[in-house]
C-alpha cells in the first residue's frame, strides 16, 4: 500500500499571481523580438556607418533608448553582439562547403571565397569592431569562423600541400590579418570589392603552399 504524499500539490495560482505567470512568457517573447530588431538594426547601421551611435540604432530598431540599454549596456557590448552574428554567418557559410574528396588547397580556395563574400557584407561592422574592441577580444570573437581554418591548415600540412616550417596558429593569423587588410582596402577604395576574393586567393594559396 502506497503511503499518502505528505506534501500536497500547491493550488493553482489565481489573481495577481496567475497574471504574473501568464505575463512572463509574453515578456520573454517581447524581449527576444526587441533583441532581434536591435541586432538587425545594428548590422544595417554599422554597415552604412561604422561610427553609428546607440541613438541611431535605437531609431532604426524602433525601440526607445531605455529598451536598447536594457539589453545592451554599452555601444561596445552591442558591437560585440553584432560581430558575433556576422561571424556566425561566416561559420555557417564555411559549414556548407563541400570538402568531400577535395584536396586541402581546393577547399581552402572555397573557404576564402565564401568567407570573403560574408565579410564583404559586414566589412564596415568589422571596422567598427576594430575601433570598439581590444585586439585580443576581437580575435576571440572570430573563433567560430577561424576554427575551420585551423583544421583545414592542419589537414593541408598532413597531406603535404601546405608548408610545415611555420605553425598552424601563425598561418591562421596570416589568413585572418589579410582578410581584414582586404576589407580595409576596399573601405578606402584601394581594392575593388569584386576583386578582393581573387586577390586573397592568389595571395594566400602560394603563401601557404609547401616549400
């Protein structure tokens, strides 16, 4: 015989308590919509002007500054969140690349082109991020995308396609630095955006090739 449960279930909430419970999911949904709208606006505003202000972004998102600061306590915090969104797009594009039975240098060329076209959409944001974030933190935010290059460079070294006289980490740093240099040159008109992917490929493939 099962003994009776000494702690009876709590009665359902009524009145103000029930209203508060019902309001919580709605508030969460409102907050998620606001965050999505703010990040969309940040990508758009920084894409137009890397010096866009919090007030500019609040207007574009259709929210008040109080709401904006409730979710992102500083411009630096918002730049970082927008950068995370852009880097996730790079990682997603890399994940879609077909590496089946292709040598490492061919896959690297595909990565360079797919990564550039995502970076190109957000190159003004990356300029804003370079101004707002310290270099170490900026590099850390790129980790989801750079991880693909880490593995690919290591694979190329194992296949004998890429040079082994320099460490993987340094070669990935070179890739990272040249992507940002290309974006900076496009921003100031020294490099045509439609040429940048080919220029990066032509520069990086011989640089990484086995000696």
